[in-house]
C-alpha cells in the first residue's frame, strides 16, 4: 500500500488530517514566525510537530498496537528485526520532511538547531534548573552534511554519557569520563527518577489478557449478536463507548459471558442488574496506555490523579506492573538502536557506525537525508533529558516513594 505524505508551512491554521491514502501535515507559518526564541523553538517539537506525546513519550517509535494483524503475520521476520508497519513509516516520513522544512525555515532566519542544542546545555539548564557541567559543541554552520554528521554523533554520545554520570554522582566529573571511554548502551543511560516507567510484568498473564480482551481487534467480545450494533468496531472498548452493550447480546457465546464476568472481577467493567455493561473508565485508561504504548510514565495527567494513581499502586502491589528507571523507555531504546547501530536489530540503519567508521554513502543527497535523521536523534535526546530533569526538580521521586 502506498501513502502520499504532504508537509507544508502555510499561512493557514495548523491542521493534520488523513484522507484515503493521503496524509497532510499543514503548519501555520505565521505561528512559527512568532516563536523564534530558543525555548519556543524547542517547544515547537513537542506542541506543534508532536515529537513527544502528552505523556512524555517519543511518538516516532514502532508500536505493535499500530500494526494490523496482516502486518504482524505476513512475511518472514527474524527475531532480530525491528518490526514496523505502515503507521511507523508514515510517522517517520512525516517527521523527516517536517524537520527538513523546519531546518530550512530557520536557516533563512540565520537560526541553527545545533546552536540551540548548545545553548540548552550551556545556558538553559544552569539558569532554569541549576544543573551545570554539561558540554555540547555545535558544528560550524558552513560545514557539509557529512562533516556535521561526523561531528554530531560523538557530541550526542558525549551528552548521554554526561547525563548518566550526572544521574549516578549528582555532578559531571570529566576525569571519570576520560577514564571510561567505553560507549554506553542506550538502555544503560539512567534516570534521575528512581522509578520512572511502568511495564506489564510478563510473569503475570492476567493483565495482558485483560488488555487484549478490551482493545485487541481479535477479541472474542466483538462477537456480539445484537443486529443494531455495527460489526466494524476495531475493539470491544470502542464498541462499549459508542453502543449500549448488554450481556444478553451474547446468548450463544457462553465463553464471552464468562470473560465478561471475569473482566468484572478484574474491575475493568461493571454488569448492572439489567445486564447493561459499563466500563470502569479510570482502570480502562490505565489498561489502554499499557496496551497501546506498552509503558506508562505515571507523573503525567491523568495518571497523577489520586484515583488513577491508586489503581497503579494496587497493580504494583499485586506485582502486575514492574518499575524501570532509564532515560529512554524500552520502545525509545529500540528505536534509537534501530537508527544508530545493528547491535540489536539486523535491519538497523546503522547511522552512527557507518559515519564514524567511514562506511557511509558518498551520495551527497543521501548524506543530507542522514544529517536530518541525525538532528532528529539529537533533538529527541534533548527533549528526553529536559523532561527527566523537569520531573525530578518537580518532586516526582516523592510520588511513588513508598
């Protein structure tokens, strides 16, 4: 299947829409012209270009929930493949062309993203968060794409190592960095938050089963016999939102009825006296994000609301969820490994290793494309470090301290 992707900066309100096999990303150039100071430019990557979602997670990653059953089943896939589908390709292309256009837009105003990144570490962190000691040098503005890529990758890697040292020691001691020149794995970069990400515990199958019944397109609960209900719903969750569902709609599906009562025992839905099925939306919100995003960072709304935080705490106490503390969540780690090297995925782009080892393409056009991809990795790193420090300074460590 082919998709047409259009990215444009226009004198119109920002709008993103999908039409048949066409995806259009139109951004308000007047709005962008009004936001030209460094903090606003970085914020544009979150609130305008949506590099991060409302829950602090990078949107560029490949998610199983965004892949159709056909994409998951058809074709030969190695265990060491980075699995991706149409949704991932569309996001990747859209973000690539958006960044390419934004770089040109800023260049016309003599603004360079690398200089903004240097400012972020040298001025913004010390002034805003009293966090000092980071060092990032921007490449010269008149250098080629090839030279910029070869300059940027060690700087990006250095920033990750500096942040990890800051997490462990509370300060950046460059003598320690000089003593240990071994590159750190993406997954080894720590977080200032002792408990940052929540994942489903694979040793407890019930939570995964609960999610699949509610959100999977293959859920048996979609076998509803009520002829007035549309048969094209992609999940039981969506069907419950838009239709009035009753347990009497499943007269010939004893297994469905058992599963509905099981979901009630799990407190994800209620079965009223007249048989009407009502979702427990506070629990379902938690389950939805675990299913769709594969992770929860619980310091964002609505997870920081007391009722939902209590649901999370109960799941943690039941050992259904497990904590991890890292700068990047698992899906973000996979994405960066896919982009940078082949240590985890045989189909990885291997950008870092190709350019630092001199095995890169000689095609100038391809080098320009790889420069945009390198910039994207640098920006994601900045956004994740900024988020981690902000959450830490705002007292996130106290929320789940017990």
